[in-house]
């Protein structure tokens, strides 16, 4: 608008939020199209990257990456997270067998899109994890991450499961041998930069699909290490 001296005031600077980007690495065309539509619903951009351009996962900044859980998935995940700018990248797997998911759980996959990829299921997973991709951490207290969890029951018996989501107060898991609701257990697991941690808990729910939930014992002081890791993960 004009001033008394005839000069024109510059319009106020507009600070636009950086759009989150998801790398679609070596995905089949139909899967890439479905995921592009799903992420676009939440204002998230996708960039298709062919296998021969895998070095882009180290040279460019991405908030997340979707890749097939094939034989070479481990090296791709390690390459992406080996970049300083992508050390906290959210990793989605596509397809693969249950053995593949368990093998790569040691690299802390965040979530898996199952094949054949269905639009409704893909949308549900994107919706439940988008806040991490968009760095809206304060509104998202649960971290979706897949890692192998060792479980010791009160009678000394042992089993293993795979985590689905983890918070400072508990975790959801999926396994073959599911403890009964109300069982007191001790879980142990490691998470990227967090060495193995042990926490007491109680099974608070279970479902027919072999998933179950554990609430950590609030009096277990060892839980603080996990809480500190989650705070650091979200603030990084």
C-alpha cells in the first residue's frame, strides 16, 4: 500500500512449510500409482526412484521411503540411513514374506504394505503413519516400528514377536504364540541407536489376528531409557 512519501511497502514474507517427500524406490508401476494417490491425499509428495539411481537416497533429503522387501532391501535401508540427512527416515516395506519382514525388522522397519496392494489398506496405513512423515510429532505419541521383541513370561517360558507401534507407555505386537490377556511379562528389544532394553509389562489386549498390546509397568525405572529414545527420535 502507498505511504505518505510515495514509497510502496513490500508485502510481508510468506513462510511456506516444506512439503514432505517420500521416495518410491524400484516399485511396480501400479503400486507406485496407488501410493502416490494415497500420500497426495495428505499433501505429501512422492518421487519414483529406479534401482540404478539408489545413490539419490544418500544425496537427497527424504522423509520416508517405500521399497520392496527383496533380497537387497537391507543394503538399501542401510544406505539410506547412512546419510546424515536421512538417518531418521521412515522406512516402509512392500510385500515380501513373513520371513523377510522378520529379517529386516533388525533394521527397524516402520511399517509394511502387503501385496497385492489394495487402495483401502494402503490409505489406512498412510493415514496412521503420516504424522511421522510430516514431522507432526507432538500430535503423534506412538512410533510405528517393526523390530524383533523377546518375551519372557512369569513362568519362565519364552517367545518372540514383532513390534508394530511403540510408545513410552507400551507397545503393540504381533506373533505366533500370543500371551493371554492379563499375563505379566518382560520384553526386550533394541531400536536403531537404542541398545537392548528390558521392560516389565502386562498384556492388556489380544486379537484373533495374533496381535496384542502390552502396557509397561510405570514403576519400572528401565522404561526411562525408552522414553528418552522416543523424545530424541521425535526431536531429531
